């Protein structure tokens, strides 16, 4: 069974052109093999113990005497094969061919030039070199994959100009991945720009991996969790600067204050982390059940949105966490997102299939509710550049497009994909109408929404404006070497419209927003540090790129954030063969 549980885009230009390869020393390799062998031995001993207990239980049920007689007969028949010393004969030249030695033999030579059995030294054809090289016009897509008990990160390269998608490299994970968040803050280099992915999983730890390193065997750093679960609220309060005690379900990186990362957990807490010191600055306890969502406001960068299984959504200023605004929701929260071009609005999807829109200026109740599906709406995502373009992904296997610009939300288009229940979806930061998604069948799929005639009719004018903005507005994350973006191609298919079921439509018109341009060693493990809300404020105020607003009792409407990065020039070349094609 394969499953894709989370997906994250990496902006163009953020990755190294030629990622570094990990080369392990012989001592490091030996240590890794010993650790793996030790874990395997413990696993086998555990299985043997379970088997022994099962045999004892069977003997007690069937009768000890009869079972013992049968075992004696079997032992006599197998004695002639001398199975007790069967493994002792597998030796060659004094080297024991056990699991560790066998693996070490296979991985002994660090390069082809040292291996006497390889006659073509360091041979790479032109296609392999080209595939390994990441161009400024390429996007990376990071997905969390699980197959049976094996979890990994897969890093895809997406070449939009030739419509090509393939796996570049992958990384083995220690636990089932629940959420991912891209960030460019290098905690090991005093905040220099890098290319990293933070991962929340079924453990209390948050792992941060370097995407510019191939064949990595460990994260570059870990925001350590508290292995002992809190037994009461009093206990949680005393451990306010410790890590999580349960699975990490949500992550959000504060882009203006690059050293800050927020996390939400099944331990019913939200935590604020300092990436420079790998320390927890503060813990927020305003939910009574698992916290599924945490997300920074794109403009008021000290305001944090959270959503929980206690059927509430909350917004609060992290500098004054006692003032929390709450909204009641119809069911457990599945996903949440701010409207990037109208940042006073946010959306929450629920387990019952509803999508709730809330206005932070109207805390009395939701602005309106959309009945998006009969099954849980597992993911919400909004275009970073096309106003009002909302996409919902659901366990009913459908991707649905909505127009939430104006007084009433409008259903635009729905499409079912052969991807199983869809668990994760996200818009490209560089192509305003392209999404990546996946789910129960473990396949990553891409879809340009403008392939639908219904979407083109609804968003045509707004997409043209977005394309122009993408060509002329630079972002703070990426300095792209690409030229102007090629014009959006319109497919000539014909798709039917469906009507949306919308209740309690009380939304006010979105005000117009003005645009502005924003100028393989052992992982480091973070520890707890004594801190208060004052430390949080100090950390934000000391950030060189902070752009905060004055604290207020309610989040105020603000100007829309800048659109995404400069886009690539049109190129014509043949797609590469033998790659995972875009479905």
C-alpha cells in the first residue's frame, strides 16, 4: 500500500544547480551499519519473543504433552541437517559473510576509481548529467511517501517549459510524514539563505533536511520533542519551552521573520521555534484537542491562525497570546489557509465536507459556509496570484475549483482523478494556475487548471493580470535568472459546469488591494530554553527582515503581499525519455 500524505513546492532558483553528494568515511559507514544491525537484531528478538509466547499459548490450549511429542518428532527429522551450525560454514578468506560484513563489502569503495571491478571510471552520459542539474527555471516538489512501513521524502523536478516531471532523489524518513514546510533559513550558517524542508511526523520531533544534499542519511537539525507526554494542564504550563509530546500535525514558516517556525501538534499545543538556536520560544495552549492547522498571516506577520479537533478556529497575536479570537466550526478541522490577496479572510475545511470562510473583522461567526463534499475536505489551497481562486481536495477523489471573489462564492469546476482519496494539494509559487496533489495511490499529479474551459471563462481576465505580475514583481525568496513568462496556453476542451450548494451567504465584497514589492553529519538537536512572551517579541523585533504591524485587539486588513517570482522564458526541446511523466 502506497500513500502520499503531504506536498510542498520549492520556488524556482532556490535550489543549487548541482546538489552536493554525501560521501561517508569508512568509520561513519561502519557506525551506520552497526546501528542498523542493532535495530534489526532488536526487531528480530522482539519477533522471536512474540513467536515464543504464541507457541506457549498454543501449547497450553492443545495440551503440553501432545505438543511436546510433536516437537520432539520434528527435531529428530531436522537433526540430520545440522541447522544449528548452518551459518558457520559461510566464510571466505577469514571474513564472516554476515549481514554487516556483506553490506560493508558492497559499499566499501567510495568511488568508481577505487573499485577494481569497474572498468568505466565515473562514466555518466549527457542525459544523466542534465537530469542531475537543476536549472533556474525548474521547480522542485517535495512529497511525503509511505509504502507499507517504509516512509521517505521524494524530491521531484518539474520542467514546465517541456511539461516534464521526474524524481531527482529521495531521503529515508524515520516515521510517517504528516506535514512539510519549505524554508530558506540556514540555522548552521547564522541565517544565510539555503534550501531546506521541515517535516512533522508521527513522532514529537521536527526534522529539517537539506534539499541541496543528495544521499543524506540524517537531517541537518532536529527540533527535539518531549518524549514524556504531559499529564495535565499544569504540567504543560511548566514545560512551555519544551518540545512537543505527540505527533506534529502542522508547520508554518514566518517568511519575513525567517528564524521563526510555528508548529501544531496532537498534544493540543502550538509552539514557536527559534531556528537559529533550535529552541522553543513559547507554547500556546488555547485548544482542548489536537491542533491540525497553524498558519501565519501573509501580511500581519505576527498573527497566527490555528484550527483544532475541538471544532474551533483561532487567530491571535503571538506577542499578546492572551487575546484569542475564536470561531466555532461544524466538525473537526482538516485543513486551513489564509486568502493571500485578501488577508483578513481565512478558510477552514472540516471532516463533514464543509468549508467555512471567516472574516477576522467579524468574530461573531463565519462569513459563509460551502458544502464542498460529502466526505472530508482534506486540503485547501489558494492561488498566490489569481484573486479568489480556491481549490479543495477531498477524500471523494475530486479536485474542485471555487471563485470566492465577490459577495458570494461560486462553484466553477470539478474533476475526478485516478489518484485515490486525495490528501494533499498545493499551488505552484511560480505558475498561478498549476497545482500538485496526491493521495491514497501514492502518485504525484500535476494539473493546470486552465485546461478546463469553465475555469478559463471564470478566471481569464484575472489570470492575464496574474501572468503580467509574475513577470514583473520579484519576491524576497528567489532571484531568478529567467526571462518573461510565456503566455498561458488555452486548451480547447469543453467541460460542464455544476452548481454549488452554498448556505448562509453573508460575505461582504472584498476590498481592492494595492500591490507592493518586497525588497551528512550528525544532526543538530535543539533543546529547550527558558523564555516568555517578551522573548518572542524580542526575537521578532531583532529580525533584520521583520515587517510587523502594531498590536491590535483584532487583526486588521492590510495590503496584499507581493506576487510570486519572475518566470521562465519559453524554450522548445524534446521531453526526456524514461521519466515519470506528468499524469
